[in-house]
């Protein structure tokens, strides 16, 4: 009997923090996998980086979703239900969620533009379909890269297609699950942060690829200069949201939002 009494609190303490262990494990596994992918042998310097960034984002999302699944639910005998239906937008960060959505829309736009403008083939180098953009430089056709054509954007599109619906489903599940408002808010913010890591890391990679390609050989011309200026604010936004998302996944309550607190007070 004494052993059971000693074991029960230990199990309870572990389950109370299992969600945090899962989140941190997802980040750690993502970092390890990303390091292994970057170090793999490849003639293409950009593709290992694409796989590494994509794998890190998916591992972060997976760790948060696992942590949410391990979160203890309240076991109260009597529960009261609110007459007002809970909505996903009431659970996510009211200030950061629009920025993340804007960033995701910008990422998809850049990937589509990259796929449309990428060269279908290069006469001098075989097997580079969708990897470069061809421009005229001093009267000669020149290939600039790496360019986020379908060759590189394919894994990114796939990660977004997998990660986004799963995160939306998890947020919907949280909105309709039992528990106090603070617990639901923490879980929803952690999932939002994980999705933010997936999106912002890809935004940083795509803008870096575009910047490197358009500054190569100084052949991009005025249109390339305009494109570089246009992606600079997006890169800064990506850096900011990446940092916010990382802190939010590690410790959701460390990232406060006055608007969310005011909303909770209004509900009371």
C-alpha cells in the first residue's frame, strides 16, 4: 500500500508536465533531425536546408500535438457549460494570429510566384528543372539560383498541407473541450506557436533563397532590386514571429497578451 501511495504522486506529477516534455522533445528531435539532414551528402546545397527546415517545423508541430493529447483533462464531478459557443478565434493569440496568417499568405504567394517564374530547364545543366530563374545579363541568358521553384517548394507545400489542417483540427478540438479558460488558452497558444514555427522558418528560407539568387552576379536588374526591397520587411517579420513562436511553444504563459487578458475579464 505504501508503494502505491509513493507511486501515485510521481505518476501524477509526470502527467501534469507531460505536455511540456512532449513539446520540448519535439523541438529537440527537430533540431537533431535538421542537423542530420543538413550534414547529408548532396550536390545541391539548398535541398538539404529545405528538408532540414521542413523537418524541424513538422517535429515542432508533432511535439505540441502529442503534448496536447497527453494533457490531463479535468475530472470534476459537476461541470457547468457556457451558453455562448466557444470559437477558435477566441482561443488563439488575438494580436499574433493575424500576423501569422498574413505571413502564411505571403509564403504561399512567394512559393507560387517562384514556381511560375522558375526555369523549366537549363541548357547547360541537366536535372535543374525548377531550381533556377533565367534572366538576361549583358545580352546573355544566365541562370540564377537557388530559386524557390517547384523543386524546392514541393516539400514546403507538402508540410503546409499536412501541418495546417492538423493544427486547425487541434484548435477546434481545444475550443470544444472541457477545462478552464487558462488551460485552453495555453494549449491553443502552444499549437499556434508550433504552426508559427513551421511557417516562419519557411518564410526565412524562401526570402533567403530569393535574396541570394537576385544578388548573384548583379544580373537581376531593377525588378530584382524591387523584389529584394519587398522581401526585407517579410524577412524581419519572419524573424520576429519565429522568436515569438519558439518562446510560445516552450512556455505559453511567458508570452502574455493584454488583449487576451482583457477578453477573459470581459467574459467574467
